[in-house]
C-alpha cells in the first residue's frame, strides 16, 4: 500500500475547517465569559 499526502484541495479544506473550528471555539469562550459576567451582575443586583 502506498500512502500519499493529500492534494492541495484537501489541505485547503482542512485549513479552512481548522480555522472555522478555532473561530467557533473562540466564540464559545467569549459567550461563556459574557454569561458569567451577566450572572455575577444579576447576583449582585438582586442581593442589594
């Protein structure tokens, strides 16, 4: 069996998919931080 590396189209697709995944991961982290800020704000507001 001969194993060859992927052609340019495969590599381009993989790079695009990797970039999309990293953007989605960053959006998830940002969303989580914003949710925590809102939860803390609401907790402080309701305890005053």
